[in-house]
């Protein structure tokens, strides 16, 4: 139970302090609302949820890396910058993958809805 509390505290830390995770959460809420409106199937919702979680996990790991790097070296360091940039790149890759998946899920349904 203590491990669960620590994990939850980590997630809360990210949500309270990191602007980007708030943006990702807002995008996720909008994606799920659009999915509900477009009547995604269970499998489609599952895929949407997996991609949302992929982005959120990447953002949480990115935050952990940033915190550790800042703890180790508070002054500017090229390797510290590289570590932060690489972690941010992982978030970008996850976000791009989710955008592609979202496009594959939503665009055909939107095209039908809009009569195209």
C-alpha cells in the first residue's frame, strides 16, 4: 500500500508542477470526449487509452529525469542538458505516435460524419 501511495504522490507532483502534463491531460479528455461523440468501439477506445497512457508515462518519466538531473547538478551542464533534451524527445515521439493513432481513429469517422 505504501508503494501505491508513493506512486500516486509522484503523479500528483507531476500534475501540480508540470505545465505539459496538464496540456496532455486536457488533450486526453478532449480525445475521449470526441471518441464518445463519434461512438468509438471498445477496441478503438482501448487503443486510444493505450496511446494516452503512453504519452502520460513518457511525460512522468521525463519529469523524473529532469528532477534527478536538477538534483545532481543545479548549474548548467552540457550532459545535463542532453539528458533533459533526450527525455523531452521521448515525450515528443510518444505524442507524435498518439497523434498518428488519433488520426487513424478519428479521421475516417469524422469524414463520414461530415459527409465526405
